[in-house]
C-alpha cells in the first residue's frame, strides 16, 4: 500500500523501507532548550580557562630538528630541549623474563600521534595501541664516563611527536615507534653535517694513495689524521653505551629525526624540506665515510661490516693476553703458559694463528686444554687480497682482532719472571694506555732526517728525544711485549696494521719501497704509527735492558819472561896450532889452556803472591734480551731458553743462567753491545752493573727449562 506523495502523514510515522525521518517537533524543542542551558553554563568556564592559559600557550612554540641545527650553527652550546607541552613519561623497564607480562603499574605508556582534526566521537573510538617496552636509557659517546648510565632526571622528557606530512591524513592502523630523548644528538648531528667535505676536498681524500717509501708513509699519516676526525664525529652520533659498560651501534638516525619532529610555529612548508635536506646530508656523509674507510683499511671487511662495529665490539672486552704461534712455536707456548699460571696470572689467553697450515689441529687441542686458553684463526678475520699476512706482521692484527679491550701481547719466545698483570698497574700505562719497551742500545744511526720527512708538523717532544732523532741507535723499540688499550688507540692500531699489511714489502724491480725496507721488521711500526696519526699518548717502560747467562772468563795476564843477562866465565879448552889442530904433549894428550867466554844466564826472581783483582769489565754473550722492572729486578726476557734457537735441533742446548748484566746508559766507543751471528749479542759493561740471580730466580729458570723438556724440547 502506498500513500500519495502530497498526502499528510501522522506525527511520528514514516514510510516503510525509507530512512528515519527524524525526531518530532516537540522533541526538537526540548533538545534546543537543553543545548541553550549547556551553552550558558560553558561560557563562564571557557572564559576562565582561556584567561589563565593564554599567557603560557601563546608563547609555546615547537621547533623542528632543522630549526635546531640552524640555531646550533650560531650557538654551539645549544642542546636538545624537550617540548614544554610534552607530558613527562616514566622510563619503561624491561622485565627479567620477556615471556612474563608486565604488571599493570609497570606497563609502559605509548603515545600515538594524534590525527590532524579530532572530533569527540572519533577520540572516543580511537584504537588503543598496545604497550611496547623500550630499552633502558644509555649514555652517549660524548659522556665523560660512558659506563655510567644517564640519570633519568637529567634526560629531558619525551616530546609528543607528530608524523610527517602525508602520514597524518591516514587513520593510524599500526603502532608508531617510540624513542627516548638523546641529549647530545643534535650537537653530534650538526658536527657530522658541518664536517662534510666539499666536492674538491672529498675527491682529494678519496683518491688512491700514490707514491712509495717515505712519501707514501707521510701521505698515509695525513689521510688517517683526517679519517680519525670524521670517524670520531660519526661515532659520537651512533655509538651508545649501556649501563653495564658495553657499547652498541644505534643506527636509527633517520627514524629518530622523523619521530621527533615538533609542531612548526607556522604553516610554512620549510620543516619538511629541512628534514629532507638533513637526511640527504647525513646519507652523503655516510657514503663518504664508508668509501674513505675502505680506501685506508679495507681488510677488516667482510668479517666486520665497518670500523665502528669493530671498535664497539671490544668496548667491554676487559683484559687479556694475546700470543701468536704456528707449529714451530707451539712448544714455546706449552711452556710459557703454565709458567704464567705458576706466577699467579689468571688472565684469559687468546692464541692467534694463520689457518690450519700454520697451527695444526693437534696443537690447537693441546693449547686449549690449558686453563683459560682458546685459539682463534686470524686468517678468517683479515682479507689479505693482493698481499700476504705472515710472520712478524701478524702481531698488530692479532692485537686488533682479539676480543679484549686491554691487551698484553707477548711473543712466543718471551718469558716472564713476574706476573705479567703488573704491566697494567704501571704508572706510564695507566696514564697513556700504551706501553712499549726499548731495544738494545746498539748500532748507532741517525734517522732524524727520515723522521722529518715522514711525520707531519709539529713533531712531538717524544720523537725529538728518541734514539732515531739523536742518532744513538737505529733500534728504538722491542716488540716482544706490547701493552695497549685498543679502545683509546683504535685508529693508531689500524694504521699499524696497514704498515704491516699492504704497505709492508717493497719491490726493487717495480721501484717500490716498503715499510720493512725503512725499519727493521714490525717493532718500530708501533710508536711510529702512533706518531703518524698524531696520537702521542704512549710511553716507553723506564726499566733498564740487559743480558743474562754466564760471565765469560776474564783474560789471564801474560806470564812474565824470565830475566836474562850475559856473564864472562873461564873455561879450559884444547890449544890449537895455526892450522886448527890440537897441540899434543909428550904423553900424547891435548894441551889445554884457560880462556874467557861470554854466556847468557837466566836470573830467577822469587814469585810474589798476587791478590785477586776484580776485572775492569764483564762480558756475557747470549741471544736473550733481559728487561728489568722499576726496582731493577728481572721482569721478562726474550730469545727463549736455548743458547741458539736458530741452530740445528741436535745442536741446541739450554742456556746456563747464573748472572745478568745491565746495559750502561751512556754511549761508548766502541759500543757496549756487539752483534754476532745467529742473533747472538755480547754485552760488556762495568763491574757495578753485574748482578747475580737470586735463589728463587734461579729456581724459576730451572722450572722453565724442566717444563720445556717435558713438552719435548731438546737441549
């Protein structure tokens, strides 16, 4: 049934199947009255609220990271400040067991970005986001004590974030990331962007390092000094520290910028363009730094994705000892490591080797059976394409790639007479974080001119006091023991690895001069590498050097020749005629006559007993180089326990260690040291510099020899 279109309808009725036609007139009049009453009640309340909050809200403005970067350019003291309108957020705590839900009081608050326009009905129907725990607050790389977590009271509260343009038009259908404030973020970001080199400078830094010899070494020093500056700024932006003293890479800069975008003060569109420009500058810097690092030190990849990751992974590595060995040196370590433990050293030990062909599986098992020892293959960590890592050159690579932060590196043929851990307590090490030992004062040679050609100006006082500069010796450092804090000296150690890596060897046919052509092996590359990068925080141990063994027999004085003199004596001789025939008497016997003759007579003088006299000097010839501690007592020595470790195995003999001589500190002519064959050296010194090993020291040396025999070493 249908009602005509113009026909009247009863009040409160509607056509069947059609939408509801609305309330009746009486209901409308009642509702209008209620609305008028509510409006009259709200006017005084609105007036009161606007009058009390106008002064504060009218002055409240929000700024974008780009605004802050502009402000930092003129005022470097500007740091990240929170939005004054933001509600303080309580730091979230991650439960000990992730599987257990948080208690209601521990549930972290999550604030999703509000839509552009919110109606009361929409606000009531907005979906509730699930709480998401966030990581605890951490200190930044700039903090004076990174191991101490940042206090919650000192970190500004998290500001209410606003999504980028284009995202607010959509209804949020997933939870938005939440970030805690980073107090030094903007300062670090501004530093990175301000350091970005121009096109010409960037091309110059990224061009291949050309030249050879000292020219290339100097160029490498200059490049690495620049890289150190860029790398430091990059780490300040990305490296973070947890409350346990460890570090990790926080690679979410773009996300942090996006979600910490504050409300602009006007409707201008500069905020989005500034964000884009910041991201572009940040990514350009990242690309430049990756290329720069790969140009200088490419061998750390792919084992480590970048140098910052390598640096951060041993921040909490603690202390330990690092040794290198192949099959030929493994018996040395099977001797020295038990001696370390006997001396009371409990440090963990990593034995580094270069593949299965270097250290066999059997020896690796023997070493790892010792307490606190593991073996690690450096060949898996270093990409030596185009050059070959071997021999002495492996030392700095072993130090760099060990898992420890503070390292005592010890050569396989070096033995300690005291607990090696005392080196960490040395005042020089605690001050600088790098402790080296001096070599013998032997073979005078001036390298002053060479140092002036390779080191950028100004040249440090330590270099001008070195033997290379003064000409006292062409040997400055002994690398049998190196103590270094890798966290403090990371870039310097990277350059030392390069000096012992692709820049190590020369080629006469190609006219190329390598580092080992300019210095003797790896030992001088440590302190010179430190100086090349401008890292002057290193020290040489002040203890004296010496030699150990048996005193050579002093030369016996020549026996005095007996005194002789001439004397005339009378003697009866046959008388002869003119023809020389004897004259005979009547009895037929020769006639004798008395004649005087001259003879030589030996005069014997009575021998007077001679009092024993101390020799004017003492000499010991041995391959061992002894280092003394600050009290003048034996600390450690290298050269192993045999009188000649380079001799045929059947001819090797264990040394006899009864005395030790201390190297004189003055320069003598001829020198106190004389170099013989097979690395044998002879030291001649004054009587007051001759010392005897104590009873305990002799017993320790005997136990070392016994341990060496027990592992199968002959002598």
